[in-house]
C-alpha cells in the first residue's frame, strides 16, 4: 500500500488546568528519536481553551510544530469533541505515527480515534522504535501475563498509533528559547453537536500514598511469606522516609492495597532508590521499575531474575538483613543530627 502522503511523528499533548502532563513531555523525547531516525518533523497536537501559551514549552522539549485547537468548546475534556479535532487534524495533515500517554484521558481518546480513522492501536507500550526505511512503528509491550515481550506492527493502516505508559520514556533536557511553528486550527463544532455535557467537576482528595512520585520506594514480594511478614517492609520504609511498593502477587494475596502495586498492571515508578525485597523479578514487575536511579535487591534465591536487573544485590534472608539496614540508617541519621547540632553551636 502507498503511504507516501503520511509524514511526521505526532504526540497528543495532554494538559490539565493549563499544565502539560509529564507523559506528554516524555513522549516528545521519544518522538524526537523516532523523527530523527525517519528524517521528519516532530509535532504536538494541543487541544483545550486558552492553551496556546503552552506551545513555547513544547518547542523547548523537542517539538518542531504545534497544531493548536484553542476554543471554548474544548475547555473540559470530552471524548467526542477531542476526537473530532484529532480526526480532522489527522485527515488534513496525515501523520505517519501518533502517540498518546497511557493515561485515562489518553487511552480513552486514542481508542475512539482508532475506531473512527480506522487504524490499529497498540496499548500500554513500553518500548518504541521505527524502521528507518519503511517507517513501520515497532511498538513493544509485555504480553501473556508479562512472560514475553510482544512487538506489534500496523502494516496496513496509517497513522500508526500507540499509547505509552508514563515514566517509561525520558523527556529531553529542555532547550530554553527553542522556537517552532504554531499552526492554529479551528473546527466548526457547537455545544448542541456534543452528546455529553460537563455539569460539575469534583476534585476528590485522598491520603493514599503516591508511589509514582516518591524518591525512595521499599517494595516487597511474596518471598516475605505472609501478610505479617510484609509488615517489615512498612517498618523499613517508615524508618527511612520511603513509600511502600509491592508486587502483583502481594496485592492479589490481599497483603496491601492495589495503589501500592508496581508493574505492568500497577504503576510505573522512577524513584532515586528502589529496594526490591523478596521479589523474584518477573518481567511484569521489572517494566514498572527498571528506570529507577538505583535498584537494590534482597532475595534468598541467588538465581532470582531480579539480580539481573539490579545495581546491587544481597543474597540472604530479608528478616535478618532489614533490621541491620534499619540500624545502620538510624545510626547514620543520628550522626548527621549530632554534627548539625554541633555545627550550630560553633
């Protein structure tokens, strides 16, 4: 099939309350690599109300072009209105690849757009590449319960589309003052054309820990043996000011709530330090924490796969090792406090 009319890599730019979602900046970084490989331009499609002022930031993070739909009808996200804008813009300019963040908004929009174009959609992608000569998108994700990595292709339709999990790609270092082209688009769309109405937005508050924002995470797995055994993870985390993470098996066993789960069916995290304790290292867990700054694993099994993915590994009984770590950290903290107090008296 002839796809010569389709050119360029696009990223759907998600914004919330005039703030660009981090995953969109991450996708610009990934998109830039694909665009350079293909020798084409990287574009963002930005939809909302009073959002044109966000375009300069997108140029700083790698975009060459930003298509902007800035109209009151886009003030609140609705599948139908946003879908119509993406469809109109895509049919007009024909991108080769269109990427979305795998957020609630991104997944909802991407699936609707894929149905109407029509084209294929690879969901929850964790690895992206492109064939330099053909432009074929290589979108990879764990499959069959995370036991294998599947690379999914869309050979017969364009644009090729994928949703990408937050925190698996890295944003570029911003280039202040970078410039690009803003193309303002308008769509003939009225409120009576949209079947859903936003009556009220209620912002719920929660005290649940956000492990995807934590700098240090102590995560435990089924190797801890029981709900009571898992309590040592909470004790260790509290002693060093860390968030508590868990493997899928632990959550399914009911030892902790789902919002602690790290992995393919949980959250993707990128803390500065990640402790993996009693976690075997199945691929569905690894994809959720592999981009952590420092990974420290503790496991009794010297052949556990987790040792292939960590920076430091300790082979031994977690119930013997963790109390020693807690003691060492407490002594270190006490020494720092003493030095600070002493310095204050000089």
